[in-house]
């Protein structure tokens, strides 16, 4: 007797890398899993209660997994002062003033999204905010969240003066006499952020649910949250995940990366073990540890093998920051690996990438292969000598493709200060692929758009959708199938979902229906693709 399917997709191509099912146009689901992949023969599973989705030529893909995202932070920020979508200074100030006027009850004005390109040298001043809001403290993170813009009142409340020392992991930008100028870099943001009234658990749960709706609308069925813990004065968002997972409101599959406090050492490892045990419910777990090894190129804190240049093109004495001592990093990663933690590295500069790979190698030498799927996120600059090491060490390249474009922050604040050799090594996606590296992908939202299809567009074209700019290092392009696989199978692999990220019999029915088949059009139109339907475990979680 034939047991009918609960759900059947038919009438359009399915993205499957299985040679036996290439060309499949029908997929059947029963319960949470795919039970058949093929052609007309699969339609025999359609019964009187089967939901049939007519693809009408649209592409069925595995649900996207974002391998590096800050979902709760992004969701909370959606309710704050939003400076995204513009680079116009007057517009920033207008939005700040309007938000303050609309929220007289707020003790602090907080938000994010401004771009460094909007200010000379990438550094805004306190006086600009003072002109529109002077009576209340204001703290606004930039779009990459590695720096924050504060007004005078916020700096005063934090007790920052010309005599205040820079923290070891950050920098206070200053006026000529040493007075804090309003821009705080990296760890210095915490000097002010620690004073901002903390969100409540209810606020964070609301932010998570807001973010989840956005991510599901983009075909995302799971993700790795890249910071669970207290970071730069911000709250630990673990409670939001645990609350929503326990009561069933978390429909996505989420792995959390526990924050490695870079002001401490190995003494925190037992605490991480305890947290891993406690943070497990429903579709949520926290099996990864996030180590931020360096900063970003735009503020010269990404760790490089050669020094940054100054505005005249001369070498400086600065080659960036290694937030964790490289020798200690090797010991810490070896200990974490032995406890079967995955390590999720933030590594932008080529020295940070090398230090992270050295740590993975030390763990492999000491512990043998344990299959913990360590991954390095961002990878803005990778030294050619280190490209083959990814495959040799089974280290995964976690790409944020949207950043691999010509835009003002790249052209004005990065390339001139890296110099030709370093600048030519940026985002070497194709080199990593050719070397046999496993590729995963993510967005770093709210740093940049969470839309996987926009990231895929840039990975293939090396320019943003709809922008008339030359491609950025076009020899590093990926083909569409490879880019799509990175956002699905690759990122699912990072998250330990061996039965996810693919369309095959027995796999989880985490699926998305695109509004077209991007393989059928030119590469320049990939970014015009949208998502019509999203399913997690065979249950519909989004319909456009």
C-alpha cells in the first residue's frame, strides 16, 4: 500500500547535486523529511490530503543556512534609530533628530547603520550629533559594528577625558588636545555601551522573532549566531533563544557560538562547557565558540603580515591587532577541540587567518582529527601560502560575499591603505575553491544585508546587483552552483546538519521556492531573484 506524501513540489527544477537526481522536477515530503526525489513517478505519492505546490518553472532549493549572523542584535536594532540605506550625513542627522523626538521616554538614543565613507577619514565627531541631540546621550554603531559614534553627553557620562587610556583591544579617536572626539573603535565602544540601559529578555525575544520572520522571508531556515555572551557592553542574547526554543516559537535551526572573552584565558573553558550543556532546547544548541582574532581593515585593526600604509602611501608602524596572543590561541583552540567544541574564528587580515590556521593545526596535531568543523569567517585577505592549508587542515572558509565589491568604503578607506599586494589578495573565493576548501557562507547581518541571493549575486559577479561598477578582482568569481551550495550544503555542514542543506531522500524538508530559476537567466540578473515560499521540517514558515 502506498503511503501518500504530506507535501509535493512539482513542475519545476530542484537544485540537487546528486547525479542520480539531476534534472529532478518533483520532490515529496512526509513529516519532516524528504521521501522521494525524481520525476513523474513521484507524483504517485499525491493523495487526497497531499498539499501540492506547483513550481511553475521556479527553482526549489534547500533552505539557506546563514553561517555567520547576529539575529537577535539585528532584530532589536530594527526597533532603534536606523541609519541604514543612506550615506548622506544630513539624512543621518535628520533621522537621529526625528527618532529622538519620537521617543522622548528613551534615556539613551541608540541605533546603528552609518557608513564610514560618510565622514572624512571615516571618523565622525561628537559635535555633529550635539547639533541635533545634546540633552541625552547618543550611541550609534556603524554598519560593521566595529565602531560607534557618540555625542558629548555620552562621553561625559562614561567619564572619558583627554587623560583616559585606550583599552588594549580598541582606540578612542581624539581631537588635537586629546579630548575624545566622538568615535570609538573596537573594544573602546564598550566604555560607553556598558552604560546603555540593558534590554530585557522580553525585548530580546521580540527581537529574535522579528529577525526570524525576516530571515524566513529570505529562504533562510537555519543559522549560526556568531556571538552568544556579553560583548562590548552588549547583553548576552542566549536567553532569547532558550525562551523561544522551549516554547516552540523558534522555528529555525540555530547553533550558537559562545563568546570567548579575550580579556581572560583558559579559566573560562569550564564555564563554556557548562553553558553548552544548559543552552540546548528544541531547535537550538550552542556547540561553537567564537574567537575574534582581529578587527577590520577600515580602522586598521585587522591583523596583517605587512604594515598598513598612510595617506601618502608610506609604510606605517601599524600592522593591526591580534586580540588573542597567537601562542595562547593555539593552546586554547587545542583545549576546546579536545572537548569537541567547534571554533568559529573572526579572521579578516592575512596574519589573523594564519594565526587561526596555526591554532587549528596545533589542535589537529595534539588531538587527531575529531571532525569539529572549525571555520574561519570573513577572510578579507588571505596570504597565498595559507590558501592550501584550509583543505589540508579541514578548516572551512566562511565567506561573506557581499563585501567583495567596489564601493566607497573599499575604494577610499581600504585599498589605498593596504597597498597593491595585500589589496590584490582580497576575498579569494576561487583560489580557496580550487585548493579544495569547503565553502560556507553568511551575511554578518546587521553588518550587511541578510539576503542570500544578494550575496550569491556578488559571489558570481563580484559586483552588487543593480550597480554599474567594474567587478572587484573578477578572477575570484564563483559559478552559481558553487555559490548556491555554499549557502546551503556548506553552511548546513558548518552547523552539523548532515541531513540538511540538500535535496535527497531522508534529508530534512527545509526548503525554499524561489520566484524564478536563476540558472535560466544571465548572471547579471541573479540578484533580482526573490523567495516565494519557505519550509522548515515540511511546515510552511513564509509565503510571499
